[in-house]
C-alpha cells in the first residue's frame, strides 16, 4: 500500500514490520507483510467460496462469506488509509478504501471485497518482494563478526570489533571473519572476498598486505595490525554509499512523488464529477452513476506508476551489490545505460599497474649492478609503482640502495640527484641522453625501441662523467596486461560501445603495442593527467553530435590518479577500488573487484534496468489511460466495464510491475560468461584494423 511503499523507500534501515528497538509486538505482527499476505489469501478463499455458494445451493452462506472477506480486507485497508490521513496525505490507500466502501454501499459487496483482497495481496507481495531486493544489499551488514581476538593487557582477549583502535594487534583464525581493515604482520593465508567484492577466487596474502573487514580467512591463522576503526572501514564506507544510493530519487521518481498526492485528489474529484454528470445530466440511475464513478476511481489510481521506479532501482542496486558493483543511486544506473563510448587508463586498468623489473641491461662498459643500486637509492622515498619494482629488484640481487643526495623530480622526465659529486639521472632517454657517451646513444635508442615494441617499459639510469666516461643501464620492466582486458573490450564492442579510447602517460610505442593486442579503437600516449581530461572532453563533444540514446562517455580507471577524469566523464567507473577513498568519492560506479568483465556486465545490468523501467511506466500509464477511457465510453454505449475487471486490471498491473522489476535479481553474473583468455586479442570487428588502431590526433 502506498503509505507502506513510501516507508519502504525512505526507511531502509530496518526490515519491514520491525522497529529499530527490537521485534514487533503482537499487534504490529498482525500487519507485517507475511501476515497481510496470509490474511489476504484467507479473504480470497472466503470470497471464492462465496461465489461458489452463490451459484449453488447456499445463497445465504454466500452473502456472509462475502461480507467476512470484505471485513478482513477493510481491517488492513482502513489501517493504511488512517495512517495516510494522520500524515495529512491523501493517497491511494484512501482511494481504495473509499472505493471498496462505496461499492459495498451501492449493493456490490463482492466487488468491494475483491478490490480489497487484491489490493492487500498486491501490497503484501510488493513489500515482500522489495524486502528481497533490499536483503541483497543488507546482507553486507552481516559481514561484521560479533567479536574479535585482540592483544590487550599482555593477553589475547575477545572484544567488540567496534572497539578496535588503529595500531592494535588482532589474530584471525581459519574460518573467521576479519573484523577490521588491517595489515598482515604474521602468517600466510587465502582470503575469501566474494561476499564483499564478488570475486570467486580467494586472494593469497602475506605480511605487508592489506585485509578488509568483512572478508573471511580461509586456511591459516593470521596476525595483523588494525589500520582503521570499524566506523571508517572499507566495508562501512561501502555500506554508507549503498544506503545513500537507495535513498536517492531519479528525476522521474521525484516528479511522480511530487504529483502523486495532487493526482489522488484529482482522481477523487473527477470521479465525483462523473457521478454527478451521469446522474444529473444524463439522467442515469444514481446507483449506476455511482458504480461508474467507483470503477473510474479504481482504474485511475496510480499504484503501479508510483512503484515502477523504486522497485527497479532497488532491485538493480541489490543485484549489482551481490556482483561486486556499487551503483551510487538510480541516476548512476541511468547514466551508465546511456554510455556509447569509453575512455580508459592503461596503467592499473588495462594492466595490473604493478611493473616488475625483468632485467638491468648495461650499455657498453657500464656497471649494471652499481647503477641499479643508484636507481634504488634515488627511488627510496618514492611511492610510484616503478620505484617499488626497482627497489624490489635491487633487494633480490642482494644490493643495498646507494645513498643519493639532492634527489628531485622533473615532471614528465624523471629524477635527478648527486652521488659523490657526480650527477645521476633516472627516467626517459631524453632526460639522460647527455650522460650517455655519444658512441653508445644510437645503440641505446635501438634497445629502447625494441623493448617498447614488445609492450615493455624501458627506464634509463645514467651517471655523468668527464670526457665521455658516463655510464648507463636500461631497466627493462613489464606491466602485464590483465587477462580479462581483451574480453572486456570485445564485450563492450558487442554492446555497441565505440569508440574505446585508451589514454596513457607511457611512450607511444608501448601504447601502440598494447592497443593492437587489445583491439581498442583509438589511443593516445605520453599524456599528463590534465591532458587526459582534455581528450575525454573532446570525445564527449564528438559523442554529443551522435544520433540515438547511447551518447554518454564513461571513464574507466583504477581510481588512483584518475579522480579528475572520473569526475569529468558522464559516468566514472573505478575498478578494484574497495580500499580507495578517492575512488569511492569521485566515481559514480565502483567495481569492488579487479575482474574487468564486470564492466560490460554492469552496462548490461544498467541497460536492462532502464528497459524494464520504461516498460513498467508505459504499462502503468496504459492501464490508467486505457481503462479510464473504457470506463467512460463503455458506460455511455451500454457496455459498462464491471468493477471486477477494473480491479483486476489495476492490481494486476501493480503485481506485474513488481515481478518484472524483480527479474533483475536473477540476472546471470559475470561467472556465467565465457572465461577470459589471457592476453587474447578480440575477434575482428566490422572496422578495419587500420581504423581500429588509429592514434588520436594530439
């Protein structure tokens, strides 16, 4: 019922029928959704028996059964109507009770009973169905354990997870839920993150790696240091964003909410006007005029229209959350459904973003080990992924980072510093060229070009020297393409998302190699973050001139350095960002796992939600307009629409809208798709290979 429907959408914190303080009392339990469903079914059974008796041998019994059925329905209908009136709201509950009462008053109690039976049944089914959609999201609440094992007062003690403070040591035994965002300090284990991120494969962790609250330790005991209190955990931030998303209204829903009460009053006044016109102007008998007015009042009530949008939005958000996708409200779903082109960052999105140093290649007579130690010293205070690769490689080779003084960053070029009075540079070839002996420069460029054509990364570390005595070593690194990247591009192409533009700060040759391997339509390289935003805006201008619905541009990134682009796009999608505050704030959609196939899956979900929403609104409007016209015309040509038909059309439409929205909950997940082939190129598209790999003009 509409009063309850509003509460379902506005009061998402507690399950229906229960208060925040505890379980409902006996009286309230009588009006819980399950009780209303049982009562309506009982009323329907009595009404059916009444119809059987009326056509058979016990007409007097039939009348009693009909009135009892009407009374049961009136108990639930009156309560909802009184609640609405106490809130100074004249809504559908009031219209339905008035309609049923008037039908009984003009000698048709069986049709009033039928109306209330279907109305209460539809309301109960709707609320139970909506609860199911809501439980898809509220299941996240149950991910927090009841207690945690923490080191306090020189002993391991059980404590409330909400009492944990940053810096405290916790122990997580096999099979236990991790109570707080923390960092592993001892032990190795596999972590099941499926309940939070949707990933089916456990994640192996070791000391130094992060754990997220709500995930499950599967194999071995771990000790960890708490990083954040429970109120600031990644799980809690996701929960907060989901709750905010469910309370948002789409534009069409805000319009419906604003006009629903004036519309209900208008329906009542219009029905009254029809009754008076039919009685006074057309001289119809009063009872017949009243009957037409009651039928019109029922069929014109906007039950299905009011619930069309929130049921679809809630079902889509719930299904997405179960699949590891966080939609920030109905508007995010709508914007994603309109996407027809996409920009995506290369590093960390199409690739893993964790380069590994494969080889230190000395140039000429250079001392490769010494230069690698210098490179590690220059990168010692850097948090860049390449810095970690250099330091890890030096450590594996038993090299201590060599102390380098006066280290400074040259934007777009690299680092420079001084060691024992000799200048040191690390970065691009152009940055270090003057330190490389002239006789070795051509050879160095050739090696770098070969590296880049393989899609690898070449970073040069060089030490200056007098009289062409400089040294240089090429650090060859690889940032592997994600196994599902090609599958994602192929599926997006299948969904009509073109062009797909890859943006990167890497050199052109590496970008071209990755673009060819994945089959992206366009690419641009050697870009600064602000240039990525410019390219994104240029693509938006191109798409705005495209005919059709799918003209939006999505930016897909890992959320690390992509906040400006995520905000500038029509819809920003952050991948694998459960622990990223920036991504959770700036993106419209957050994918909580690293499976790139989730991107096209989320797009399919959004488009299906939009399709279902449009059909539901079309159906609701068609029933209102079509049945309204049929009632008015039928009464004038001698074929009045029976009230029972109006009731069935009205309540049947409401039930259909709810069940149609719930289809989203059974949409196949990513695991239902064909598995991705590592580094596989997508099938040939209708576009020629030359077109598919054309660099964007700078």
